[in-house]
């Protein structure tokens, strides 16, 4: 994953105070630092939420790189 991604975790703890008795649901946010593209996922497993958010963020970063590569060609074709 390296230094390009920042991962933040927010646990969803119930108001009853019994959060330590079972798995804790979590919101995981993964941010790609150079482009500031971020993805947020929710799951009962921290690991599953992190992996899903990372995959989604990587997909969006790859898509943005693809669009940047094709962008000058589309401008030339439109003009």
C-alpha cells in the first residue's frame, strides 16, 4: 500500500456500552494522498472494510489516470 494511501478507522460503538462483547462494526476511509481521491466502506470486519475501501480507491485512481491520458485526444477531436 505504501505511503500514497492514508487509512482512517472509526468504530461504530453502541450506546449501551457493551461494545467489547463482540465484533465491532467499522467505517474505514482510504485516501490516495497525491490525488485526494477517497473511498469509505462499512463492515463488521475491519479487515474486510479496509480491503474493500482500498480496492475501490485504487479503481478510482486508475480510472482518473486513464481519463487524464485520453483527455488531450478528446479535446483535439472536439476542436
